C-alpha cells in the first residue's frame, strides 16, 4: 500500500508500496529512522489512518471498505493502542482513563469499573485507581495507558515507541510485560521502536526506510541484538 | 453511536471542567435570550392592552362619507341596511347604533365637584340587549319611557323652564325663579333633588297641618287684610269675616298652609296673611288675591275656585279658593262646598287631590303665569320631573366605557383636583351610595361649545340621566344609552329623517376569517358601505412592527452570540485535539465526537437560555416595581408590563439551544474530521 501527505510540491510520499503480513500471536517490531513511515503504517493497521491505495485487512475486517463506525468498533473491542506520549486524559482519574473505551462501547456492561480495576491490577497499579495522571511517574503513566489498551481484552496491541519516554529500567519492565502478554495471552503485538532492546524481544523485526520495508529478519537479528544486552 | 447516558455524562464532565469557556460562550446567549424574552413579553402585553382598548372581535359598518357642494349625500343606514347585513352568511349579529344628531350639553357633579361636558357628539344609542355586562346594567339599561304604566310617573311641575339655566347654573341650588316668595313652607320636596348634585334635602317638616277648615268661616278667612281694606270685602266671609281685616290677619286660621305645596303663584300673596295654612296646597294659583288678603285659607285649595270675592278687597277675583274661606271676597258667600281635602302624599309633598290620580297633569295656570315648582317624584336618584311631559320620568340610563373613566382620571381628575376613579370605584360608588352618586342632566339642544347651537330651532330642554355602570360595550368616548332615547330625541329635534338614520352598525362576524369576504361584500357598489377604520387594527399593525423590530434586535444579539460560541468552540476543539484523538483511538466514531461537541454547545444553550429567562424575569420584576410608583398614571397603565407566557419561555429555550447547536456545528464537524493519527502523534 501507499500513503502520502500534503499536496503538490509539498507532497511527501510516506509509504511506497508496503506489503506486510502479521500472524495472530506474533510479536513484531517495526524499526527505522524517523520519517521512515513506521508510525503511519501502525496507524493504518489500527484504522486511525487510511492508505491512499492498497488493501488492509485487520482481524478479518477490511478497514478500507468498512465505514468509520465499523473501524471505531474494531478499535474499541479488538485493538489496543499504546503511545510514546501516554496520551492520558488529565481531567480523568486513573480508573476513568482505563475505562474510557467503555464510554464508546455499544453494548452496555455493568462491570465496567470492575474490569478497569482488573486491568490496573494486571499492570500493578491497583492502588492508584483514584490518582490523577499528573500525580504519576512516566512509567506509571505508561502502565495506565497499557491498562487502558488492555481494557477491552483486545487481540491486537499496537504500540508506538512505548518506551520512548521512559528510563531504561522502566522501559525494560514494559517490554517484559509485553513479552509476557504475548506469551501468556497470545496477544498479537506490533511495536514501533528504534530501541534495540525492544526489537530484541520481537519474533520478527521489520526495518523500514523511506516508506519501504527494507529488511525482515527474525531469530538472527534477534540473536545479534540480544548479544550485547 | 455511543450510548446517550455516556454522552450526557461526558458532556457534563467536559463542561464542568472548563468553566471559563462556558462563561465566555454563554454570556452572549444570556443577554440575547434575556432581550428576546423581555421584548416578546412586553409586546405580548401591549397587544393585550390594545385588545382591551379596541376590541378586535367586532367590526363597525359605516356609510362612506359623500358630500356634494357641501351637502351630505352619504348613503343612509337604516333598518333595511341592518336586515341586509343580517342576511349575510358571515354575520352572527348586527346591532345598529345612533348618534345624537344635534347638540346637547351635560352637567352633573361627581363627589361634590361640578362637571360640565358636551354630550352632543359623544352620545350613542344602542339596543339594550347589546349591553349586558352585569346584573345592575341588565336591570337598569333599558327604555324606561316604554313603560307608561309605571306608577311612579306622577304629574309634576318642573323647575324653571329654561334648561340652559338648569344645565349651566350651579346644580344643587335651584335657580332664582324657583324660590317662592312668601311661601315659607312651601317648598316641599326641596328643589335640590332635581339637580344633579343636590342631595335630596329632607322636606321641611310641615308644622302639623291643621285639618282643613271645616268651615270656612273660621280662620281661613284671614285676611285679607289690608288689601281689602276697603270695603265690603271681608265682611261677608263667613268666617272670620272681619272683612276688612286690615290686619295682617293672616296667620291665624288654619289657612296658613305650611305645606310645601304652595306654589309660587300669586297665591302667596304678599300679605303676611299668606303663609300658613294648608291652603298652600297646590292651590297656589289663583287663590291669591292681589291684596295681601290673599286668602291662604284652605281656600287655596285647588284654586279653581272662582269664589273669589269680587270685592275689591280680594282684588282679583279668584282669590279665594273655592273654599269657604274665600274670605276676603267682598262679601261673597261661600261659593261652594269645601274643596277636596289637601293631601300630604307619601313623598312629603302636599298636593291637592292628586294623590288619588297620579297621572293627572299638573294644574294648569289659568293666568298664564308661572306655576310653582312642584315635584312629587319618588326616589329622586332614579326619577326626575320631566320638562316636556311634566311627569316624573325614570332617568335616562347610561353606561360608560372604561376609556371614559381613564380619561376622567388622567385628563380631568388631576387638573381639577378631583378624586380618582377606576372601574371598581365607579361600581363601588353606585353600589354603596346608590345611583345618586353618578347622575347628571342633559340639556338637549344645548351646547357647551359657544355659538354652535344653530342646527335646531327647537327650544332646548332638559332631561336627567344616571350612570348605571361601566360597560365594555359602551362607546369609547362618550355616554351610551338605549337607542330608543336617541331615536325619540332625534325625531323631536331633527325630524323623522334623523330618527331613522343609524350612525353605524355593529357587526359581529361568525369568526375572524370572515372579515375579508365580508369587507369585500361591503365594497360592492350595490352595497356601497365600508368598515369603519379600525384603530385597533392599525395599532395592532404598529405593535406587530415593533415586535418584529424587537425580535430582529434580539436575533441580532443572538447571532452575535452564536458567532462568539462558534469561535470559542473552534478554539476549544483545537485545544482538545489530543483528547479527541485519544477518544477516536479507543473507539469513538466521528459521529460520537461530533455529538460530544454539539452536546456541549446545546448545554450552553439550555443553561444560557435559562439564565437569560431568569435575567428577563428579574428585569421585568424590577421594572414593574419601579413603574408602580415611578411612572405617573396613564390610561390603561398595567400592573405588570410583561406577559411571560409559556410559549415565550419555551421558544426562548428552544431558540437558545438551537442557535448554540448551530454555532457549535462547524467546530464539531472539524473535530469529527480531525485526523486522529496526527492528533495523537504530535505532542
């Protein structure tokens, strides 16, 4: 698929014929320099962005052909997002942030708060339910964001530089958590990163440059990357 | 779409967390809606006051004015016109009205002050059935002269013949020519009660009236006194005889009627004699000898007596009543048997025998001289002695409009230092003090406008009227009475022609939509009539235009408020880019985002609208409070200047919500169309 931003001379080709398959249960790392198109690719997978041309099928849904409502439901029920900047809502407390997807869920469920607490327990923040994001450290914030992403028990987790704003210790905890999630719950993860440390846990690393996939590797690169670590 | 409950929750939470945005956005709406509600309520009230002043449910048909060389050649409205109009399918009822076709002046008093006013152009006759406001009006407002069998229609002698005096001179005091000389007791029912103002003076109690002299001889004769000095006169009188009685003989006998009756007539003889004695009776007239002798004696009686001694004494013959008294007569023998006994009737006046025959006309004056004023009319609040027919007639019942009462209050009461009246007061006065509180006289053919009384050659005369109530059907400015009175008076003063021509026809249509077809039909050349210019309709147009203007002003304020809201929301949407992106990422559709923004706008509309309504109510209350004392009274000044109808509130709230949603639409659209990926990846 292809994707460009802007018009005329300012037009930037972000994706130039990307072709990618991610298998259920896979943990894939997308690596590459800034502007290589990896974040755009991630957003297209999540239905937050649309390619100019091509086909996208996520969890059996053709997101190009599906309407806005269908894509929204896909995100609400089957896809979780984790961002570098955490993207928490400052006016809501931790539990409110975690349960916000429920506000847009079609089916009404009575156990929203309980499920929110459960998600917080999973990330180790059960006692922080009524704190506000401003009272949390970066790592805690990211764990809240992960709890939110896990709230709907999604099959696919899309992470955009999840450790970018974290110190290495905290980053490691997050990476370990992802790994466990992938292993235990069979959640498919696509992680955009430029940190070796992150890509080292991936089963497959896809390198991008100038909007194209330039390299796909698995175990060896894994081994290589894991080496110094 | 997200569940409504979640939407409401989110909208409320978002609004609460940005109070500054809310205040900035709602400020204009509060002002705009406040103005909207206030203006609508004000014009609503104005419209209602207008309908009160000019009822819009009826129309008046008039003939277009046409004149040829200064002569009025307008079409006549008469009974056939009424019939023709009644035959129309649009018409529910048609009632003719007639104006007084000649000048007339009114005079009366109100709470002790003398009022003079023009009646000619300001009186209106309508069918009694048309004026039915309350029980009293229904009872009193009718053509009383149509009931000739009314037992109260006693014969009477009206006061001075000149209604100009009657109308123009101070009421309450009879004109000079009504004061009887020499007959101190004579004024039975005090003349005052004929006059509007006069409170009915209690009839002077007559000294116990001596019984009519059974025999002339006694007493009655009296004396003749000086008059006769001469000769034989006295002599013969059976009674006292003394013929000559030079003395002030009078007095003595029972003769002296204290009775009020005593006409002013010559009877009163100058002689001291006069006086007392029942004689006074109506007998007035002839009895009086010229001489002082004037036997007042019972003779006076009906006066008819010719008995009058011829004797020089008595001077003029008839002096002596027929009664035996005849005293002075020159030796005249008692001419006849005793006259019918004088009667003190139930109303305190002494009459001759008339009590037995109330309808008998008052005694004539054989000498062509003025008769004494004689008023046996019962219940002077209601009955008066009529000039023309010389019988007691029921006062002409009139009703006033509330406009007249307002005009009185504002144009008259203040400048003349008179008490304020309102409809309630008028009703109260009538109820508490009887009709005497509101009666007045009308000088037909007279006018308060100097030098204009030339249309009728007929001599002016006076009739008396009484206000029986305030009616919504009354002529706006003037007095309204049963049409029969006007018809009779027009006939009397202006002839048959005038008596058959109506000034207008009040038409009640089956409903308002019938106005147009009915108006068209009137214009048909074969019909040749038109609707009277309806002031109410014109004012309604003015109010409509004012209301429109006010609405435009309010809407202009609202439009500015909406632009302001739109602007604020654009800013807010930009500020909340990231938040919107997050919501999209966790499953919000474009529609959800749009609904959230529109919901916040609508909330501003609802709250702003409520605050605006509150503002309007507050200003309205403040204004009413101020106006109650701070603004001088004027006609139809309302207690509340505003009518805050439910539809005004409802539409205000609806408008404010709708307008805010409109203002929020573009920002909401922008928010919905925002690229969530960009919103999220940019920090």
